[in-house]
C-alpha cells in the first residue's frame, strides 16, 4: 500500500497504531514485492503470514498465485483485510494471537512457507513457536528488529549476541541476513532499523545427527547463566564419570576446560549432545540379530527367521501398533528416523514393532512402549493398555498380522533418536484431515490402523477416546 492509502485506511478505521502490538506499516510497494519474492512462492503453495496489518505483504503474496492464511491479533485490522480481499478465494484471515495459534493444524496443509513483519517484542517466542520440528515449515522470511536479526543470522561464538536462539534455530535452519531496512519505510517510523532474514532448511547430511531433545536441553542449560562455566551448568546431563574427565572431553571437542556456553560452536554443541545421548543410526534396526516367528495364513507359527530374511522374502510375521491418547483425546504420532529400513521419515503410530520369537501381542505392545517412548514398567502397567482391533497380513501391512492397541498417557516421552526423529500429540480431526489430504506422509501400516472403525468414525472418535480414559491418570 502507498503511504497515502495507509493514512486513509487508518483514518477510516479510526486506528492509532499501537506500540503495544508493534504496529508499524510497510508502505514501500517495491520493497513488499521484493520481500515476498524471497519466499519463492508458486501457484498452489501454502503461505502463512503473521501480523499482516493492512496487507502490504499479503497483496504481494496473493499475486504469486499461492494461498495465504493470515493471523492478525487486532480485530479491526482483521475485519479490514477480510473486506479488502473479499473477492480472493485464496485468502483466509483469522483473528487470533499468533502465539496462541495451534501450528499442528498446518500439517493438513503442509508444507507451508511462513512470513511476516513480526512485532519486535514477541519475535523470539514467535520464532520458537513456528520454526520447531513440530511444524511443517519449508521456508521462512521475517522482518525483525535489526539487532535480533543479526543475532540470529550473524552472531559468532564468543560474542554477547550468540545465544540459545542462534544455536537452536541454527541446528535446523540456514539463516541469511537478506537486507536491512531504514525506519523510514514504515508508518509510523520505529525508533530502530529493521532487517529481513531468510531461513531455509539444512540438508539432512549437512550437520551430524543428534538427539534433538537432548540437544535443546543442554543448550538451554548451557546458556541459563552466561557467566558460569559450562561444566557446572550441564553436569546433571553428563554420563557417569564424564565430569571428572571434563578436561579430556573438552579437549576432544576443541574447547577449553573452563569454557562458557557462548564459546561453543554449533558443531561442538552437537558433539556434546551426542556424548550425553549418543545417536547410533545402526541401532534403528538389527536385521540379523532379531529373530521373528514366521506364521501361516491363520497366524499360526510355522518357524522362525531373522528380521532381514522376513523382509527380504516377504514372509508373514507379527507386529503391534499402539496409539497413545492424552487426556484431551489427542493422539501421539512419531516421525520415523531417516535410518529406518522401512518407510524412513514417515509419520507412524505412537509406538510399533515386531513380535520377538515366542512373544505374545500384549507383551510386545508393553515392550514397545518402554523401548520407543521411554516409559517405565510402572507407567506401562498403569496406562490401561487395551486391544481395539486387528489387521490381516497384506502388502499394505508389510505382510504383518497386526494387533492394534490404545493406551492412555500425557507424556512427555523420551524416544531414541536412532528410531524416532520427532513426535507430538495431534487432535484427532487434524489427523483425519492430514491423512486424507497427504496420505503419502504416513507409513502405510499406520493408515490401515487409523482406518479401523474405532478411530475413523466421523465426529465422535476423539470424544469416545476422551470418555474411555476419563479419570485414568499417569503414574
């Protein structure tokens, strides 16, 4: 929008820009088009805009042919945009606080590209909210306060600007400082300059793999008191005996014994995380060491074979899938690690696995809950494990006879990174929309389980699950 159009719109709305909401409206149209061009948006892409204001970036985004979903906290501006783009079927505006928006709903639309002129006072929590592994974002372009943009994109170890945000965001994203913007391109003019950053996902092999949960825990601990030595801040995470050999450990990673968190490079942080919780891709499956029962068409045991033989020869065998629901009736899904021999990187049941030779289905379900989600024996016994269905062996199940269980637990879970890349609870309706729109995101065995009547009944599955487990608490 031109400067004159912005002034006219604000006058019509009787709106004085709010400092509290960080309302500074971009009025340079050429700049708006250039900013949106950094998204590389194409017809059919799904875009999410945070804080559209009067729509300077929104209009440029719609001109790409993409679909734009915008989140606006100010009701007056949301109503204005709804009227301005009333004839545009590819535009959707939601009156909501972006920090209260549920990003899990994006999986049914994903992957998405996200952009916005972020309010300075909540830029950091917004970045953590939307750029985590729990959100299907493919690219991000954000206008930020220049100081924050430089902290994320250009801060070096050993400087005061280098911190949690630099390290945690940097593990998944390549961050580039695209350009700085003077205050004069906004109305009203902010007291500080702004800068535009672009975030693109790192290649899977660009950095060593690590257990993400462990990585983020030790990074947050390591920066919790910047003046303290790192050893004192992360000692609770170190394996037995490591603190006594801290000097050797530090030398091995290339930092000094009395280093503070701000002195470690991203790779050194990853190395420390892997010392605390090693990631061993070869442990994702043991193709020769695991022995399974081989069964006939009636699920009767006829012999045994190694995991490798079973899969190579498409032999009938047995497996379990467990769907874990929390108190809200949401289902926990796991994203399979890239090292799995079957369906790497696909979303799957909360826990699943083959039966060992001689094991029954319920025993296997309890074992998988412990192995994949880190539950204790007490938690497993207290969680009300219930068999709710079965599936015959077929190509879609990988020639597995599957028994399906449901289980009640609120988390959090501690999963092995060699087997599970990420996981989270999702509303049942979100999973329905997601599986319908993007079935290619899921392991086929899960899709077969999810199609069972107890989960697929329209409208009442979440309610039934919630009522079933009402009053059942985690131990």
